[in-house]
């Protein structure tokens, strides 16, 4: 059985990978600066909520 610390590291890696992928997609999509900033803000808030949910589990 894996250690809880190892499972936490794996979850963190997935979350970080998802955030990096989302930000890359947002930044490479053609949009105005205001639209891009809003998308980044929304994506970061969503990632934060998901991370907090994982931590609470």
C-alpha cells in the first residue's frame, strides 16, 4: 500500500499539470487582454477550489 504522502504528491502533480495545461491553452488562444485575464482568474479560482476539495478528502 502506498504512503499517504506519496498519494498527496501524485494528486498535487495532477493539479499542477492541469493548471499549467489550462493556462497554456488560455494564453495561446486568440483573445483580448481583458478576456484573457478574466479566463486566467476564473481558471485559477476553479483550480483553487478543486485543490481545497482534494485536501479536505
